[in-house]
C-alpha cells in the first residue's frame, strides 16, 4: 500500500473503538509525520497490537499528509 493509502487506513482506524496498531505501522506513521526519533523507538518494540489515542493518530495523519503534499509540489 502506498503512503496515501496507508494514511487513509490510519485515519479509518482512528475511528474504531480500539484504534489498534502494530509497531511497524506506528513507526511508519511517525516517520511520515517527520517524527524520526519516535519512529525508530517504535520500530524496536515487540510485535503486538497497541491501542493509541485516536486524536494523536489523526494529528499524525494530518502532519504526514501535509508533508506529502509539500513534497509533491513542483
């Protein structure tokens, strides 16, 4: 799945009761949002589903989308 699809997936998951993500997904979202240090830490976590704050996820998606939009501008 490309970055745009991944961000749509994350946004959709932020509306689920659990808002659960595995470390590789959390790391990817953080990296896309420009949070490299936090992304590296999550990449080292054990494989499990972690419940995240839905508002934090939505904010990270917004940050990541903004970064992607800026990269695509000529």
